[in-house]
C-alpha cells in the first residue's frame, strides 16, 4: 500500500515512470489491489473532509494532464505519454470511480454498475489489458475496448471496435462475449483474434484454441461454432459468412510485433500500415490498388517497408516528412 501512495505522488507530480504506470494498472486490476485500496479509503474517511457535491471528472483530469505535458514537455516525452496513454486512462478512470464510490453516500448502485471503462489505443500504439477475471486482451492500433465496471460479477461482456487478441480465462458458468456491431463471439475459455475495424465492413475471427460460437443480435437463426485453425469472415452488409482452414497464427502475429502479409490486396496493406505507424497514405492513381503484396516485417521502419513495396510492386512511394511535429508523415503513392 505504501508503494501505491508513493506512485500516486509521482503520478500527479509528473515524475512517474513507464514501469510505475504498468505496475499500478495491474495492481488496480488484482483482487489484492482492490481490497487494499478499499481499506485505504476507509481509513482516510475518518480524518479527511470530502465535499459530496464535487464529483470526480476523470475526463477533465486526463485532459489537464495531456495539456500540461504538451505545454512543458519535449516531443520525445509526448511520444512516451502517447505510448502510456492506455495505462493512464485506466488509472484515472479507476481512481475516479473509487473516490466516487467511497465518498458519495447516496450513490445509486445500479447506475454505478452501468458505467463503463473504455481503453483506447491510437494509431501507432498497441497495448495489453488484464480484465477483472484475469483474461488478457492485446489491443492493436486504432482500437477501442469497452466493458462495464461490474464485469465478471454476473456476466463477462466487452465491446470491440478495431482488432484484439483475446486469451480468455476459463469459467464454465459464465461465458465471455465479444460484441462487434451485431456479431457476438461467445466463449468459455480460449484464445482467438478478432478484427472488426468499421471501414472493412467485416468481422474476422481467427480461432487459435478452444471453441467459439458466433451469433447475431438481429438474426436469431444465425449460429456457427468454430473449430481451432478456422478463419471466419462475416460480411456485415450481406450477412454472409465464409469459413476457411488456415494458419491462424499469422492473424495474431501483430501482438508479437510482426506484420505478415500473404497475397493481400495492396489497399488492405496500406490500411494496416497507416494504423501501425500512424502515417497518412495518399493514393493518386487508382490502378495502384490492382497490386498484390506478400511480406513479413518486424522492427522495420515504414521507410524500409515502402522501399520493399516499391521493389515488389509496380508502385512509386514518395515520403514527405512534415516539419510540424503535430502533422503525420505522408506517403504519396503512384504507379511506376
């Protein structure tokens, strides 16, 4: 508990480290951490006067931190903050909810349980989340994961917008449901990857182990049970599903820092690279989209990747680095 107090002081003074935030995040999500922080606030209630009429606004707290860093820190520190943002968001939201819970005497418990926690990874970011039931979720770039404060009490449900790899803790009495638009992925304990970026108009599920059942909130007759090694692609516009046996490991390789492309349309490749590197790609010749690309990357810069794309496809890639640090690098794509 003393470690928690010290980390709190460093956090609000701006002197925290990456390891501080990560350790604090995992501690807050543990049963021991929840018990200890409850004890801490129970002890504090006896000698600290709180104004019950002043709510904790976690969004404003986060915005103040962001603005303070932008004013005072260098570009290097801002990039570090962006990498730690998912942990900071979780920390502030959980901290705010704890103050609200312990010092708002007339709290409506039902309304409290309906509140949600949202974890966001921006383009160029990837993060890992440990849920209250010990399930682990890896979030790819440009992804949003939302779940309720009372997660795992009576149901395990998350909402996904983007791409995530799930390693679900087994609980035969309480299924784990992932909602992607109207598609629901239900499991008891397994490992699988879900790709549900809205611009693709598809939900793709690659099952690594265990068993997954797919259903639809609007089409009650739709049910499909997946087997390990299967890739299921549900088309949201046509409500059609396509299932193939494949090497599913490559669909989750991103969580280990690898990008794998196997005969993929170049448009799909560009979409993934934009999110992965937080860059802007401008295609000035539509014939570029006729190209197919294959390649595996790990730790390469986007400059190196576009040189390889130029070598492999009839494409010319011109990179424009912006002098303004707030602007994204732009890659202009044309036919050779």
